[in-house]
C-alpha cells in the first residue's frame, strides 16, 4: 500500500493558477521582468551598475536571473547564510552589506572569499576592521572591504568627516584588507519625503554629503572606486548623482503595498508582482467574510494591510494567525465559500520569508517554482 505524502499537495509546472491550493504566494513573471528591465535601463542611462539585493527573495535562481538581466551587476546579501546559499548555487559576485562579527562568522566569510570570484563585506568601526584583518591574516586571504557611512538613516555607519577618513586609512593600511569604496544608504529619505520632488531633493542632498566623504577620503587616503547607494524607493533618485557608481535595490522586481503607498506617482498595482491568492472560508454576512490568509501568510510587520490585486470594492481589515478579515460592505457582489481573492502583499521581503515556495506565474499558469532557499538563514 502506498503512503500518502505532502508531495501530492505541491504545485506543478503548467498547473492553472485557479487549481492551486491556497494560500499560495505568486509572482507575475511578465511584470517582474518588466520591473527589472526598467531599473536596468535607468542604471544604463546613468552609467552605473545595478547590484540586486537578494534578501527580498532568498533564491539563487532569481539571483542569477537578476544578475543576467542587469548585465552582470552581481548581487547583495544581508546575512552570511544568504551568501553561503548563493555561493553554493553558483553566484560568484557577492557583496555582503552587513558587518561580520564573531570568530566563527569571520572564518566562514574568509572561507567563502576563497570560493567565489568576488566577495566584499562591510565595516563601520575600528573593531570590525581589526577583527576582519586578523581573520584574513590567519587564513592568508585578502578581503575586499566597503566602509559604511551614515548619511542620515542613523542605523549603522560611521559619521561623515574625520572619523570616516580615519577608518578609510585604517582599512588602507591593513595588509590583508583592500579598500574598495563606501556604502551610503539613504533610506531615511522614505520617512521624510512625501512627493516626487521631495524624494529628488532629499536624495540629492544625501548624495552631496556622500560626495564630500569621497573627496575627503581621496584627498587624505586613497581613491574611492565604488560608491554603493540606494534601495528600491531611492535608487532612481540618488542614482542620478555623479558620485554614485552602483545602486542596490532589493524589492524592485516585486514591489508591495508599502511601495505602492509611498510612491503613488510611479508605482501602480500592475507593478506589484508578488501576491497571495486566498480562498474564502467563511461568509458571515453581507458586509464581511474570512479568507485563509492571516498573519502567518502575510507579514504584518508594517502598518499596511494587504490590498486586493484586481478590485477596489473590498478591504482587508484585520488578521489573526490563519484568518484574514475582509470588509465587503462596498461591494455589490455576493460572495460564497470557496471563492478566491488575490491580494498584493504588504511587505514583500518579510512575506516571502514566511513561505517555502514562490510560484512564478505567466498567463495564468505555473511556469516557475522557486524555493525560498535562504529562508531562516539569519546567521
């Protein structure tokens, strides 16, 4: 007698979307490729590189696709576990935009640096520089280093001015470190700007500050070959400044409700490619129903709620762990148990991290199945 397995529940290639078990995380491949092409075109127009941040999707096949579509721009990772996953799956140009701290992690990083063609990491203090130098010396390898400078986010990064110059000099003098440039992440602009002109103005101001840092380091220490900036919201503003050599957006192939609300003048529903299809499991009355997608399906780490993909007459208003509460009071439709409703995800990075599989859809059929390979790899 054969044993029943969960394999029987898994999506299959060319399966119609309407037959997928729910809740299911989907990505519209045509729209995703269009988004990548738009950001690549911007980078080409401004003679800069586009290095995609894979912390959004955590999948090596998507990383390879992004690398190919961005003319070999390489990828960014945010954890060493992500770096390992990408390296073991053939990605060989990686920037870790995060500080490596701790003996075991430093050993892992040095090992990885000898396995791929190009691997760089980030420092923002004498402590992170000295520990990296010690590990590189021990393993007899040269490590490529990017200095993070705080241009307004006030999260990590050294302050502009003499402190930044001193750290650049410390890197330059370290025998086993190679100073490659700076990271100036201007994400604070998202909290301060509400219009296109404000994005443009505040990003430019952050890049002017970055320019000052570059000039200070080049006058006192060495050349600054790389200036890495930009997330999805800010890249196409900051990337116009001549100091920038590279943008590092992550969410841009997918977008989400956060981006939709943040930049309504340039992000539309059809630009939001990551959605979850759900099934109605309960119709309570004419004004409300419940779907099978709650807080364990949609990440609700930000204020935004899921937004209906193809309609405006219903609202996702509340969630418990496996239930999504939908207000249908503005709809003329009569809903029944078993109906399917599709929602744009509120925050794509953390929503994908809740799922094992991203289902790539083209023309209403399953065309790709991407495992979230680096899910849980936070170390």
